[in-house]
C-alpha cells in the first residue's frame, strides 16, 4: 500500500474473509439481480452497494448519469437484492460501500478488506504511513478477533441460506396444492428436503431433513390439510423490506415514553427553537430547512409528493443541517446509542425531524390518525379516496403561517409516516375508499408490516404486498391475538366511519364499542360472503337438471357416460311411419329434455350397441319376416327396464321454472347486499342525503319505433328496457343529487351534471294509422329524447362512459317516492353518521331497485335456462358471472387481471398456488379457482376474527383505551406500561409472552431483529453501575453522570437520551 487510492487486491481462498466474499459475488451474479441491473441500464463496473441503496452510472437514450436507488423507493431494489444485502451487511459493517465483484477472479477492493478487518483505510496520501502501521500492528489471529470475524461470516451465510431454503421449501410444498380443495387431507410426513450446512439441523446421508423439521426451523408446523398447506406457503413466500433508515421519522418521539425518547419538557424546548421572528418574515428558522438547496424552488407539488422520501433525505444529508442537528442534541445534553455525546448521522437527522414535526404539531405524536388538529379518520372522510383526504390534510397544513405552503407535501409525508402510514403505501387504487373493509384490511397489513419489519417499512411496499399480509392466517391462538391487536384500531375507526357508534366526548373508544364494531363487521362480512356464494352458482339449465335427474336412475354412470346413451324407437311400425324430420335414434338426455321420453316407446342403446335388425330376406317375397323371438324378447326386456327408470323421472320442464326463480332470488339477494355496501361506502354527505332526503328511482328504456302506445306489447317494451342500471334522485336540504347505480358492475356514479327536474315518459307525438279497411285512426307515438346517459351501459355489460348522450331514451319512475325525514329529525341528525349498510332506508331503496328494475328479466332468464336462446348468449351470461365474481373481490381486481392470466409484479406473497390457482383459472370459468383455493379473503374476512372459544390470552388484552390498542410496543423497547384506564389488564408476563410470539413471527418471515440490527455496541471500560427506579410511572434502569440521571438502553446497557427529569431510584420510590 503506497497510496491512498483504492485498488483491487487478491483474496486467498484460505482467508477468513474469503467465504463471505464468495457469497457476496455469487449473490451479485444471480439471474434475478443481473436482470435488475440490466433493466436500469446500470454499468456494473460503477456500482457501489450501501446498506440501503445502490449507486452507479445509468445510461438512458445515450445520456449517462449517476443514479441512486434505495430500498425504500419503487425501483424494486429491496426485492431483488435480498441475498446481496445479507452478504454486504457482514462484509461492510461500517456501511461505507462495496463495489461489484464478478465470478472470474478473486480480487476485491483493498479498502473494503481493510475495513472488514478493522483497519481504517487512508483518506489521503498523508495517511498512508499511519494505515501501514495499523496493518502491521493488527493481530487477526487473536481468539476474540477471530471469533468476531467468524461470526460475521456465519451470520451472512445463515441469512442467505435461509432465503434459499424458504424458496425451495415453498416450491416443494406448492406441488402438493394444485387444484385441491382446502378441506382435503395431505400426507407430507415422508417428505425430505435439502438444507444448507449452516442450518443446524441434523441431515441424513443425502444431506436432507424431514419436512417437519425443516418447517419447525421457521416456526411452522406440519400441515394436515390443503388449507393449512396453502397458509404455510403464504408464510414462506411473504417477504418484508429491510428496516427504513429513519424508521417512521419518530425515532425521538415515542407515543409512550421509552429510554432514548424525548420527554415532555424536551419537546417543549425543541418546539421553541427558532421562535424569534426574522425581519424579512421569511418563516420559522427550523421550517426553512425544508427548502435546503432550493428543493421547494425547483420542484412541483406533484414531484414533492411523489418523491418526498428522496427530497427529505436530500435535505437531511446537507452538512449544515447535520451540524444543526448536532447542536440541538448538544443543547439538550443528549447521549446517543454509543453512550456518548458523539452522535451518528442518523441520530442528528432524527433531531432535525423532531424539531420540524414539533413546530407543526407540538402535540406529536398524538392520537393515531390525528395531525396538527386534523382528524384523518373523522366520519366526514368516510367514502372518500385517500388522495382526497391527503389533499385536505395538506390544505390544513398550509394554514400554518410559519410554514411555506410549498412545503406541505413534505411535511405531510413526515407526519403521516407515524400517524397514518397507510397513506404512504405505493400504488393504492383510486377506487379504495376510506371506511371500507378494504381500507381496514390495508391498515391491518400496514400495521403488520410496521410491527414485524420495523417502523417505516410499509413505505417501501406496494398495495399488493401490504394487502397480502392482511390475508395471512394465524397459526396459533396466540398469533391470532397478536393479529387482532394489529387490526383493532382500524376496526374501531371503521365502526365510527360506518355509523355503528358516535365518537365519545373524550375521544376514547371503549371495550363496548369494540364489541359493537366487531359484530357489525362480522355481520357485513357474512352477508358479503353469502353474496359471493350466490354469484358463484351458475344459472340452472334444462340440460343440467336433466342430467342430475338421470344420474339418480343411472347411479353407476358418470355424466359423460349418461351423455353418450341413446334411445331407439322400439316399435318397427312406428319407425316406418316416422317423419323424415324426426330421427328414430336420439340422445337420451335430449329426448328427456324435450318431454319425448315416455314409457313404452323407447329402448336404450349403450355406446357401440348395434341397432336390432330383421333377418336378411332370402327371397324377394319375404316381406313379413320379423325379429327372432330371442331378439324380440331382448328388446321387450330393454323397454321394460327403461320404462321402470322413466317412471322415476320427474318432469324436467316443470322443475326448471322453480329453480330459475330460486336462482334469481339468490342473485337478487346477492346484488342487494353489494348495493347496500356501495351505498355504505359513499361519502358521508351523500349517505346522509339518501338516509334523510326525498328519494326517487328511475329506469331508462329506448322507444318502440313506429308502434302506437296502445299497440305496444309488454315484450316490446321489455326488449328495450335498460335493466343494468338505475337512476336515483335525492333531494335533501335543498340540494339535489343523482346517482347511477349498476349493481352487477359493482358501481355507483354520482352525477353532478343533471338538471334538477327530469323529463319523464319521453314525448307524445300525434300519428295516423289505418287499421284494415277502416278509416284512418288518430294515435299517439311515445318517442324518447336525447338524454345525458350512456344507454349502452344501462343495457349491456359495458362500463358507462362519461359525457355520452343517448338518443330516443325514455325515463320512467320506479315505485313510490320515499319521503324525506321530518324537518326536526333532519336538523337533529345533520351531524349523525347513518349506519347505511344496515339502515331501513337503505333497505327500502335497494328493494325498490331490485323489484322494479332487476338486472335480469324472468322470462329471458327462463329461456336461457331452457336453452332456447343462442349459445353465444348463454356463454355471455357465464362470462358475466365470472366478471361479477372478480369484482366481488376488490383486492384481486385492484392488483391482477385473472381473466387475462396476467399477474402484476409484486404479488408473490399473495399467490398461494401460482400454477393451479392463478394460471389454471385464467381465461376460463372461475369455478375451479374458487373450489381449489380461496385466493384471497374477500371483504376483510381474515382481518378481524372472533377468537376461538377458550383462548385465554385475550380477554383483557383486547380492551382498547386511549385511542390505541398497541400494548406490545413497550415490549419491543424493553419496557411495559399499562394505559391508565385499562380494565381487566393483562399481566406483564402475558404481554411479554405475546412479545415472544411476535418475535417468532419475525423469525418465520425472515426479518428477525437479530439479522436486522447491528451487534450491540461494546460497553466502555469502567461502565457505571445502574440503578433501578421509575421515571414518572415507567420502570427504568439509570446511571448517574455528574448531576444528571440517564436511562440505559435495555440492549446495550449504555446511557441514552436526554437527562431524566422525573427519575426516582427504587429505594426512594419505596420510601
């Protein structure tokens, strides 16, 4: 080493670092990662890998620039680089950065090798001598040092091998799933799978272990049914991003104080920093940091919102900003993770973030979902998109006179990360509505990610990835309790938004409210699942009913064998006199369907059976020679046997109308349920108007051309009826609203462009018509008008097109008007949230809609069932049923198109059986899909469970107080503090037990904190003795430094945070 410039050095195969280097270069050259670099156009020779990012030269359209991709952006880096990051984490403990390594040689960065062995590389040529001396003095053979280096290698090898083993294990298990129902038993005990040398499991001579042992290593038990097997594969294929470098931007602002957090006094002091107004009134001294480097000057609000993570990181990385963070911490006598006042960049950044957040909201972190006085989960936001609510939040933040309005998108990002992180998930569908079951599922998935992977990880995830987490089934009652805990706050807010109860005066939910919300959620879910089952039933047809009846009299034959049976007219005289248009041999099923299968007329022919024939005439005069007696006896016996079966067969023609009526009734019930749900998901003002206002329903049809009104037949009118859509007019408090309802499209459209008064009945036109030889008669023609509706959507499966007008349309009223609520009641209920899904008014609206303009007319449906309409129409009905099934699962509709067989990137954690469930169901009927697997749990079916009877871990644990139900947070930080009002409080040992279960879940998901966090910092020599005590109500261990008491980190036992302002040693407390 003669100069500071880094160069490549050769690594011998027998060195300690070599196995880690070898793992790193192999991880770098996997097809998946190479494909990722190719897709970005990044030159491998320029790559620098850091703990949470990769940087390199990217060439696009002939222009080369240096770009950085992170584990928290939408580039896909965190998904593609899992193995590489596992190796790099141990190979580069300082996070300085590693270059590309190919497979052809054994050379690597000299500086990286030096850092790995604990020697600082020279920063300049003047430091070369110092580095040479350090290298000469280093003793890497010392037992302690060698053990530390070996541990790094083993840790990386374990992490990489675990990723490979999980993927292989999931692949092996998936082979036993395809096209099997959940309840089917599986026998897997004899399976064996290969494992790595680092697994620690005892392998047989072939290097394999039993499947039970392999699963147990990840906290999974051996599945006994296909349903359990699917859930096991879900857990094995679920992946989480690495922890966010700055978490949820609340590293110093815990909702419940813990060692390292700011105290109330600290927050007040930090919020007051820079309060002195400037002469140019340029804003608060802390908040102007948001325009560091001209970030606000150079970017649009849309760019700031879409790339908030990038711009915040850019601002926090500025040297002057970091210096200010150091100054703020120094003023408060803050000690970092090292136990000293020498802070890392991450700690400096957290001080800047805390100062900015406290400037905007001095109460941060407040109640979840509340930011600077704005309640994101207020009932008024129910039914709105998340983008609309975020826009309202930004408008609210702009009212703060200290804040540059242009900075609102960045500040909203900082505050939402901890108050409502679901708003920052990537790719949320525009159709997702606040207060809907899907929204509750989203919040559950986000909470799962944040608790399992670390605060802030959900910001790196897509909507599909987050929603996949909410579909995981618990494997034990304890896990069920934890998942219920994760979803509790969302469920309570859902109940408030749905009008199940009103917000208490003190803003705190009660256990009774939780029970109400759970019952309402379960009732709504049950109805929606029933609707799904109704939609999954095909239209009964005459052929299906005939085959089912025939199977009762031919129990030993399959459906295909019954279809192959034929009947033959037994009487030769009848055969001779049969019309040429009437065949003497017909399929059995067809004969039964048409009503021609009568006793005494037919004999049964099995496939391949020859027709009975008379003997060949020996002379031209043998006219009357019949069958032999034996043949005739066989025919007679055949006819008698068939007669016995025919006598048992019901009249299939008479059965069909009742079955069609049952089918239509079930379909009507299902569509009624989803229509109620669509109404319940409307914005609050619209729900109030429908609940309290005057409501009228209207149907649309086309005119009957050239036929006088007196001559029009019901069939002619029905043929032109638009049964796919219904128009609702609502008048409330002087405001008129219109809604187009398309039940089987699962769509409600609010129309703000329609006139206050509709023209009903079209227009009548005088006409003259001559009937026979009579004199001309004056008649009336009912003509339609051009109306601002897309009649194609009203009469077909097409989606309504905005701005379309349709000619010759007649609007007709359906049923009576639903009167408005009394004026006194209206004034009293203006602020009340109606429980629209369960209300009598919603039920009345839906009943009128279903009775007056149901999507299918009975006569038309009966003709389809009888097979009288063309085959194409029958296929269209079947295809439409599949579309409704897909639409009933909004999550599937949002992330994948099953009908086309396309699976959007990022759904690996969702897909249970890729070949059987997804690809196998694509482009065909979905019956097999629904029978083989529940791809997802629709309508939040797995979000919130009523726990099994006898589960003892949740009776008091699930009582939510103080607006939050998260009792496990303290366990993660090594403390435990009960909410003040918690009734039937669980014991600390119970919560600690659940905390250990939570950690086992992390191990199962491959995100155990052991792998995610660096090893504890070594304790300095002469470490001070700790003292047990309480800082206000929180038990802590503390050390005294000078005149100040500091809490100790539960992991490293080093002093951390600001001086305690309420600490009392245990002996003083006891006194």
